[in-house]
C-alpha cells in the first residue's frame, strides 16, 4: 500500500527552474538500509575567524557532537523511517560507548558495530566561524573496519533495499561493500566525501554519487561539471554550500535550491549526509529522481538550522506537521 502526499507539505520554498505539481510517495512498508562507514565524536570550536597558518586565536566556546559520515547517515535514514543496520568500528573507550548508546537511542541496529582495542574511537576537530569551518578528522578505529566485518553481515545484504557508503573508511572496504551489494542486486549510494579519486569499477557499482562542486577534479580527475554530469546522467548529484543540487536527467540540466525558507544557511556540518539520507529514503519508496533530489535538499536544509551533524536531522513525522 502506498500513501501519496501533496508535495507542498514537504517543500515550501524551492527556487527551481520549473514549478512542479508532483507528489511524494511513501509506502507503508519500511525501507531496509545498510550503512557502512565512520562514526566519531566531533569537537567544535567557535571562533571569531578560522585561524591561518602559525596563528593562535581564542575560541568563544567549545561543544561536542555525535558525528562521522556513516553514523550521520545511519541516524538520518533511521529518523526518516528506515530500518537501519550500521556497520562500523569504535574504540574500547568511553567515546565509543557514547556513540553506541546514541545509535541505539536513534533506533539504529548496532549488531555489526565492532569494538577494537587497537585504536581509539574516531574524532573530528572543527574550527567554525560565520558558517565557514576548518575540519581535521582523526579516523582512528574507523581504519580498523575490514572486509571480514562486512562479510559477517552477508545474510542481511540479501534483504535490504539499499546500501550507503562514504569515504571515511578504507577504500578496500568501500569497494568490497559496493561489489557485494551489486552481487545481490541492491542499490548502492555513495557520498564521495572526504574527496578522493573513484575508479571506474566503483563508479559502475554504485547507483548514485553525491559530490561537492569544489571537489570534482579530485573525484573524477576533471572539473568540467557539465561533462561529468552528462557522462553520469541521473547518477551524479553535485552540491554546493548554498544547498543547491544540480544533475543531468539525460535531456537537460536540472537545478534545485533550498535555502531554508529564505534564511541563510548557518550550520553547514552534516548537510551532505542529510541530503544523502533524504535522497536514499525517497528512492527506496520509489520516487522519481527529481523528487528524491527535492526531498534530499529539504532534509539538508533542516539539518543546517541546528549545530552538529545529527542534531537537526528531521524525523519523517516532521514533514506532516
């Protein structure tokens, strides 16, 4: 059974090249998603400006948040109604326990989150000022995730609708996960961040790629956006810091922007993960690519209203208020 809702209930202020009267479909059947990736504790320092080389400045204050692109997407898709398994690795330390408790509280299945005594739980250090940020990630235990960990969840790959990956764990694990998912005929989504070069086999094994506009030359070996989008039509979705998304649908370039009901995007951390989560869930419910992009933009817009990568992630029920 499918419930069909007017799209205006989800999207109130899109700046688009075309107006659309389309609807969003949300099935009563819960999507099943595996997220393979990183988790971390993010220490955010708010400053007057992002310091330059050899410069010492004072922070106004500091706060810590749950993060890691994998964990962000696990929480993001779970809040949007998906049944989520997260495959990752944390250290045997208090930070790892905090992450595990948070995932459980967010209804994410942690049966395949592994604890290691070889390294500490991953962390990220963020200096943020007026919407700009400098981020240093310490992968630590995230680097301990390996192919054997993926294999232990093999039977669940048979049952899921979609698998999500990012680039904060080893490329061996990323490529192995994508290959396994495709062997079972499952959809695969990749958020290509932090940017690194993607080989042809990996690109062939994923169904959609989310990339930052400033990093195309790293990911694809070239920076001609339109050529890349035409080559990977309905597959590569390029985003920027204004919460704009552009892709090629096989006929024309499609551009969508949601700036949060006219408000300036303030907190940019986690926006890419939020977009990917919204896009993935909408895709699992059988929506068109255009509707998936619009919904992803709306989810991304909402996360930008609060500090932290996970704090502002919306629940599916939020869209019916």
